[in-house]
């Protein structure tokens, strides 16, 4: 893991750019396919990508069991620091990691935070529950110093798990660092990003670059963005809701024909979802339009035909954002080729990693905009 890079102007600490390298690792699906366990897993833990976008009560948070998440970065918690691999998730708002009080199988093969080994840890006395599409994580909230790259964020509230859903055992990341809006955070916990902004450590926007093939090169940049990661002009899209990073999509077209999102729809730009997800009927129409057929719980295509498959265009704020077949088709050594378009069972769309790999994304919390440009 490369060290984070901090670039600061001499005039003010608030001019810092904090780059956090992300590693692209083997997904839970890839590991399970290699072991011949994928069919059993997907039936036992059905993918419900909209689970984390439902309303939740105070003290709880929602997440989903996404077997295709590949990108994680390293943070530290405590004094002296204890390191954890986390998914930087723009679709949730809490930070949580496994703790030594957890004996679930999912905790036993991940790093566990030990409060007794940190001189700066404080227990808040509040409980935390994260409801997954299948199963849940339970734990409690504490505060400690969180290291994000070279920046130390004091008095940061985070969750310590005491039990975790079984499917987490197959994921490379230990926990989650949420980057959605603070009002979504369980039990009123301050988000890591907002804590950094309020303390003047970074400016109030961040950007995400996800590499398509390389295991390295992906990054989250706090306090700025990197023009070397995109080409052309940035398109600024106003948020339609200041909870998640939610925007309006005007339509989804294939070969110039509207195949989904007819008349407009709402979409959440989410680094914590691997696919592009939409309403069942729309996704069925979209998969049909690219020549896919239902198989193994997904939409299969002929691997030999990828070069001839059509582009899919998301029309957003008067601009066309196009995905070539090479971007939206996943190739497996065991199950052939499938599209990256999944059923959500909701009217909402999610523009996950399939989309973000193609479009460098800036999340501007001060002006409530998302910036998009073609990634390079």
C-alpha cells in the first residue's frame, strides 16, 4: 500500500489535498467462484442493492451485501494506530470496523479494533445496528483518533462491531467509511469527512478515481480533484436531494432509443455499489436492448460478441454519459460474461462502480453538486 500524499499550500492548512490510494482486490464473488461456492452463496444471501437506501430509525444504518466490491483503502484508529482496510462508501455515512468483542466468522478473518490498546479511546455508551439485505451487524459507538492518510482526525465517532452477518467473511475490506451527508449518520455521529472540514483540515469536497483494470492507481482525494485523471470539461450536476449524492437522470438510451428512465428518474452516485442498479422493468428493458438473457441470477451475454454490443448512454443535465460494452460487461472464468446492470426493486437508480470507473467524480458538499468528466 502506497502512503497517502498530502499537498498543502503554505498560506493555509485548509488548502490541503489529501490523496488516499485505493487498492483493487479480489471480490467476494471471485473468491467464491474459485471455491465453487458462488451458487450456494447467492441463493443464501440474495443481492438487495437498495437495502441501504431505505429509511432507517435513529441508531441504525442500512447496508447491502455486495459481492462485487473491489476497492478499499487503509485508515488507522487509535493511539498507537491500529490499521484497517475500509470501503470509502458515498452511499452511507458511518465509519465502522470489527472489534475484539466480535466472535462472528466475519470478524475472525479481519482486523479487529482493540479499545484497551488505545489511550485515546472513549466509549459513548450508544449502540449501533446496521441492517443488511440479509442479516445484520450489531455493535456500539466509540470515539478515537482516526488517521486518514497523514491527517489525524481527533474525537471521531465510529462503530465497533460485536456481531456481523456471515457474508462479510468473504470480503477483503474490514469495514466501511461512509461519505454521504451527515444527517444520515446513525445516532447523530459526525462523519469523518465533515469532521475534517470543520477542523479546517481539508476543503469541503472530494473526488474519486477508480481504475478499470490495474490493482493500483485508484484514489480518493479529499479537499480537491486531479485534472490528470480526466479529459474534457467537467459537467456539474445539481443534487436533487442532500442526503445521498442523488441526481436527476433524464433518460437511458441505446442506439438513440429510450430504453429506460423514460421521462426522467432519480439516481444515487455510489462508490459502495459495484453495479448500475435500477427498477426491475427498466433493467430488464436495458439488458434486452444490449442482447443479454437471464442466467445465474444475472444477465448473460456472449463473451465473443462484446466488441459488437451497443453503447449505453445516461443522459444527465443535458449531457450524454456513455458506457461501452467493455465497461458494462463483467467476464468470469467460471460463469462467462454478464452485464453490470442489476435489479434494484425500487424506483431509484444507483450509478455504482461500473459508471464511476468511466467518469471521474467530484462530490461537492458546499455547493451540493456532483462533477463528472471522462476518466483516463
